[in-house]
C-alpha cells in the first residue's frame, strides 16, 4: 500500500490544517506513512509531496536526514543494539554477536519471516542501563543474551503487542491540538493546546475549534521490566 489510505489521508489533512504552510506538516505525515507501510516508499513520498506542495526530491532529501525513517522495508520489529562506548564496555558486542546468531542475520539484515531487522546502533542515550537496545524506539536496558532470547520470544509470540507497536509507530497517546491556523477562535474559551489526553481516558476538555490529531511521540515506559521506570519517565 504505497499511498496513504483514507484514514491516514484524513489524518494528514488534519495535520496540514494546523500550519500556515502545508510543508510544515511534512515530518509528522512521513511518520504516518511509515506507520502505515513500515517504510517510506517512493510512491508514498511522492504522494506526501503532492499533499504538502513539495517536489519528491525535497521530501526524500528531508526524510533522509533522519535516522528514524527507512527507505526499504524493515521487519515488524527493528532491533537496534547499541555498541557505543558505555555499552561496549558492558558486553554490547557479545550481545550483538548473540543477536546475530539467534536471528540468523547480520546488522542491516531482516529475518526471512519478516519479523526482525537487526541494527548496530550508536549511543541510544540509555548508557546507565548498558548494554541496551531499542525495539521500534522502545527502550530495553541491561540486556544479556538470555534476556535477548526472552525478549524476542515475547515479541514473536505477541506478548508485547500492547507495548511495542509494529514498524516503529510513534503514536501512543491522542493529542488534541488547537492552533490559531486551525480555525476560528471561540472568544469565551482561550486558545490553548490540550496535550496528553489518553485515548482510553477519553478526550480532555477541548477549548479550541482546531482538529484533534494524533501527534504524540510518547514512548512507552512499561515495555521492559529491567529498566527503572522512573529513570525512563525523566526522559520523556
Ligand atoms: S553507549 Fe549505549 S546507550 Fe549510550
């Protein structure tokens, strides 16, 4: 599905409506495209370019600046093992070698069943819990080979589906945003941005006529029981 489906197209249009210039919505729309397809296809980027008024080369040139975008299909779970200095000193290369053996792929490779892509990553900013890795941008710290096996078993069997969405989906929380560009202001209710209204908790009081969009980059803190949750909370 190289182009945005109807639901995602509407999300993209809602995002564009938030900004004075449509191109300002480029990055969040690219995240929607990647969430949908698992990577940024040429067709998909062309489509996004049409939506925001940019040439395809401008879309690709911008997207290629960012590590979190992929231009080839990746596995359902992108496992990035940090091998930078703190993790290296704590056994990161032993962990990476074990991951290669366990998954049967080298860094950059994807397992034949399309479940896992393995990456050798630079510092993931979780040095205090070295060696560490991320799975679709969710942190896992103090990972030893046995922990890696347990983690991949959990992922393969769907036991972490609530914590680790596929293909690096960023969105975990619905955010209601009202900006001046989004629509007329209600005089009786001050212009404001309502942030962090949880989907399960229902929408927060909405004081703007702007569209509600899913825009959050909230990262789960419960994906791992080996990382101190309070420590992670401080990172968000
Ligand atoms: S060196 Fe591995 S997270 Fe910083």
